[in-house]
C-alpha cells in the first residue's frame, strides 16, 4: 500500500511569530509528516470592517516571510505547502518554484485562481468544505491539466461537530464528520485521489479516514492548544480559531504512528493467504474431515 500523505497544517497557530513557525516545521518534520502547510493570507484583501482584521493582519505572511519559510524548510529537509489567498499569491508561489499547492475550501469557487493553478502546479490538494457536488465537479474541470489532483473531504466547522456537555465534561460529537461523503467523492471522481482534511479536536477521525481509504490526511498542529485562553487572559488578545482544532506535537507523533500501523493492516493488494494460514491449513482441515 502506498503511504498516506500526511499534511501538518500550521495555519494561524504560529501566531504571527516566525520563531514559532520554525519550531512547528521542525516538529512536524520530526513527527513524520510529508508536508507542513501555511496559509498565505493577504493584508490588502482584508476588509476594514472584518472583526478579525487585526488578527489576520498579524498572521498574514509577507513575500519575504514566505521565502524565509521555504528556505528554512529546505535546509531542514522538510516539504512546505501553501494555500494562496488569491491569484496574486498563487503567482508568487509559482514564481518562487513551488510545484505543489493547496486550495482552501473557501477558494473552490474562485475561477480565476483555479484557472491559473491549472497546469502551473503539478500536485494540487483541493478542499471541498461547504461545496456542492456540482461546484466540486466544475472545479475539477477547471483543474483538468493538473498532473495529480487530490480531493480532500472537509467539514468547515471549527471544531467539526457540536460540543456536548456531559457529566460536567466537554465531549466532541463526531456525527458531523460524515465519512460517507468522502466515499461519495471516491465513487464519483475515480480519476482523483481522495483524502480528508480534519477539523475535529482529536486524532480518531484521521485514523478512521485512513482505514476507509483516504490517501491524504491534513491535520492542524500547534505548540499549545491552550494558547488562545492564555493569551486572552494575559494580554486580552484574540488568537484565532485554529488552536482548538489542532493537536500538539506528542499527539501528532501518535497519530502518524497509528496511521502507519493502519496502512500495514491493509496488506498486499492481492488475494494472498498468510504464511501462518498455509502452515495451519492442512492440519486444521484434516481435523474436521468426516
């Protein structure tokens, strides 16, 4: 079985601090991830009335910061991936030599962006959160020249599923993960690989997704899930929504380990009895002869 591609999504979890971004790249690479992903965002595109304007300005990556992250990743043997906010950022990524790109769920209807990405990037990861099947089908047509197109089943809730109060503890309901939608993508679009972009708060859903045949897993990572609470209490500063759906380095390593174990359980892609079965076959069948 081909190894599942594992993407560690940094997103907002570097808090606009490059040193934190470097640490997350190092830890994700050490943890066995295949890609470490950042969102470019674009300060010029943030509406002046957006309630998260200050936060988005803080975590938006400048052109020089994108170059620095690419350089740091290369020096450390890590593969970096970006989600462009718009056409301008996609052009920058292409001109900097990126041949892989991630299209966020919010951009699946951006015809201008998809038309440019088509043929300019060899590997495209396309998140399908909030999208109808018709919108997904149209996006695939716009990306028809892409050498390798991977659809990512995604539920754009942060976190996915309501938080339920039970005996004083908060437990996440997984009813909205909806893996049957991932299976529908596999059935309708066999020309594409299909994976799962996760927004639950733990590691169970990504592991189950691999067991169901997902070829790619994207999972948010953070140094500390309590960052928003700590920073708000100490500085009264908003810290975004990504931390709550992220996992810390130890859980990341455990998730990767579990995924690799699940892959082994698939075995070879052919009908082949195990060595143990062959040894026991004659003995067991002889025993039950009448």
